[in-house]
């Protein structure tokens, strides 16, 4: 298959790695190149990934996790060392990594964090930019902060302003970004609007026009993206930086884990978004090219599901680098499957399922086995409205057993479940429900305790729906 000849100007992707079996970074970088993707946003600083990006011609945004913000804020020496080790170190030769941005934290002012990073984020930003300047990198590489769109609000775009509880610090941050010619990075999620509000008009989340229109100062908004983006534009104007550059750091549509999360809606959303970006129409208040990073590249089976079961299914690719649905990154509507990852190795073609010898489906060992398997793997596709949400109990149990088995490298002991499980060589997939075979991962596993663990509430809800 030939590589894509062109893509939408300014288009990038988010490459997350909270997975039990991450793809080899060399394979991912080649996949990006095969599809003409020239911008990538990372969520951490991994030397293997950065070395694989060296000489690729791909522009990179590296990131400092929230857990390090306090270190960066309280010690300039720590910030300087971080820049030296994780930025300057990779720029030594002409064939180095083309780093353009450093993301200082990720959505640190989310309401859910209850102000945890309110005092450290801005000092960390200042220290990182100062360190970049000291290394004579500040003209090319800018420090910024990816914010969730919840940092501003307003019933109409013109009413937009930064949230009252963060307004003072946000005004300081945006003026600092403007002073250093750094962009404001915002994450906008139309899907979340649909997910969180049963009364939200579905067509308003897409780009074909909507029966719902928001009229504001002689401007009519027919989709939530334009309205949200221009709410930020108004917020920046009220903060005194009306011309601050904006990057959309994350935008996408998940494909599983919720009734509205599927490949049909995802394809519809991306088709409309990419056509809009290709038109260079922009929004009513900011016409022109919008730089956008799609979220995300790959599914991540160990992400926290606290926001919802869809969190592990944002990828335009599956966990193994196989494309999920047709898409045209050039925005011309000529949708076809993206170029898949090459050279991926899989574990043997075998699955773990509930043994046919277990006649009594109400066997009291089954609920315990199901709960155990789901708490230590990924059962989000089993929830109501998901790709595996319509199966019967025995099939649900088999799916859970297989996920645990695969995520534990098909260890025979991982298909025991007190004698309930058995290994088969016949594909156990059913209808729309894929029983996956895991890949051979050459990277170190991301442990559950580092942000991918299922919450107690999430486990309870999964078990409740699966046992119905």
C-alpha cells in the first residue's frame, strides 16, 4: 500500500503509551511516515521513543507529567537538568529529534484535580522556558501547557472567560505565553459533550450542520467545536492577549466503551473535522489554518477509566497498529484504510475461554473469576452499548478470561481460574466482538499503579453490566 501523498496542513497525532504491550517505537514511527503524518505529541519523555524519532522529519512535542510539576516549580536546577537530559540531549546532530514544544503538565487545572497543581504549574512553565532560553533553544522550542477546555466557560462564545477559580493565574500564563511567542494548547472533545449530557443534540457534535444553532453577536454556530474554540478566543481577548496562537492539542472520537463510541460515529466525526481543516475555513472568529493533534493514534488498554470506559478506545488504530475505519487525512473525503503498522509480531493463535465442561452458568466461581479477570485486564468492550455488550454471560466470561490471558503473555497459569478456563485454537471472536491476540511487545510494560489501574467504581460498574 502506498503512503498518503498529502495530509491536512498542520495535522498531528497524540501518541500515548499506557498499554500492557506497547508497539515497538520504530514500527510506530514508520507507520507515521507511511501515512504522511509530520507532527506528534507525546505525554512523557521516553528515550527509546525519542531516539526512534531522530531524523524522521516529524515535529515533536515532548511532555513533563503532572507528577513532576512540583519539582520543576520549586527547583530551577531540576528544570535545567530536565531540559538538558530530555531536550538538548536529542538535538546534538542534524539528524536529531525535531522538538518544537515542551508540554508542561497535561490539563493541570481540570476541575477533578481540585486545585492540586494550581500553585506549581505556572512556576514550572517559567522555569522550563528559562532553561530552554539558557540552552539557547528558546527561539525554536517553546514551553506551553495543554489545557482542557474546562478552564473557560460561557453560555455563548462572547460570554467566554477563564473560570473564576483559575482566572488570575490563567491571565498570567497567557501573557507569559504571548511574551515568549508560545501557543495556547487546548483539548476540545465534542464526544464528551454528548457523553455527559443526555439532552445534548447529537448532530451538534459533528460538522454537517445542526438543527440547533447558537446565535451570538451576528454569528451563527452550527457545531460545538466552532462555538467552543471561539469561546476560548473571547477568553483570550478578555485576558488581554487577543492574538495569541492556539493549537488544538487533542480532539477525537472513541470507538468503544459507550453507546456513542463506535467506528461509525468516529468515521463521521473525523470526516467532517478533516474536511473542515482542509478548507482552511477556521472558525468565525479565527479563520484560516488550525493546527490540530488528533487523539489518539493507538488504543491504550491500561488507561484509567475514571472518566468512562471509552478512555481505552480513542485510537484511530487498534493496539496492534491495524486501522479501525476508513479515513482521509487529506480532508478530501476519499476515505480508505490508513497504512497499517508493519512488522508486528503476535503471540500464538490461541485464546482462553470458559470451559464447555462448566455446565452450570451460575457456578459460584464464575462471578469471582470474572471480577478477577476484569480487574487485572481490560473489559471495557463488554459494557452496555459496546462492541461486545450484547453477548450472553458465558461469552462475557470467556472474553474476560481471554483478555487476562493475552495481557499476561498467554501464560498457561493465566487461563486457570480455578479450573474454569481452557485454551483453544479456534478463534473465539463473535460478531462485532473481537477476542484479540496480543502482540509481542519489546517495550517494558506500563504498570497498573502508574496511572492505568481500573478504579473501584469502574470495576463495580463493569461487573454489574457484565453479569446482567
